[in-house]
C-alpha cells in the first residue's frame, strides 16, 4: 500500500506544480508553431462539471475505487504486485489532481498539445499509463 500512496502523492504534486507553473507562466512557452509538442494552457470545463453534486459524486467514485484497490491488493489477482500498486497510484494521483482542479477552479487545466491529439495534462497521462500498466498484468 505504501507504493500506491507514494506514487499517488508524487503524481498529484507534480501535476499540481506543473499546472501552477503553466498558469503563472513560470514556464517558458515557445513559439506556438515550434516543434511537435506545444505548451499552452487551456481550461477545459465541460457542461457537466457545473451540475449539482457532480464534484461530490466524482469524489465518492474516487474514494470507492481507492478502497476497492486496497481490498483487492492481496487477493492474488492482477493488483498483487508492487508495479501494479505504483501504476494504480499514478492513476489515482492523476484523478485526484483533475478532481482538485474541478473543485477549486470549476475546470481542468490542460496544457500539452501534440499534433492532432486533444490537449491534455500530466494527470491525464498518468491516469491512462497507470491503468494500462495495472490492467495488463505486467509483472515485476
């Protein structure tokens, strides 16, 4: 469980720090047309973010998922490795980062643009990568 919480905390802190730096323009943002990867902040606020009780529902789902992983940790299933715990921690940390943005700002700050791919942030990347690693059953 230490791996789960440690990786979640690290991803959450890196995500929030990167968003704060981008929002404060503490990061040097190159030319909008330079290179394949562009950094430019965008606030993503779909309509459902403002619905009544939406944030509370997300928080409850996040907590339920975290409790489920904790209960499944020693069942001999795909989550019984340290790598799976690190990966799931990264996903939970990313989800916590985006949930924090939704609650505080009413929007998620996305800032990484790669070609035609939709704009995303570190939390989004951690969620996807963490779940892929955890659910593919990669063994360490």
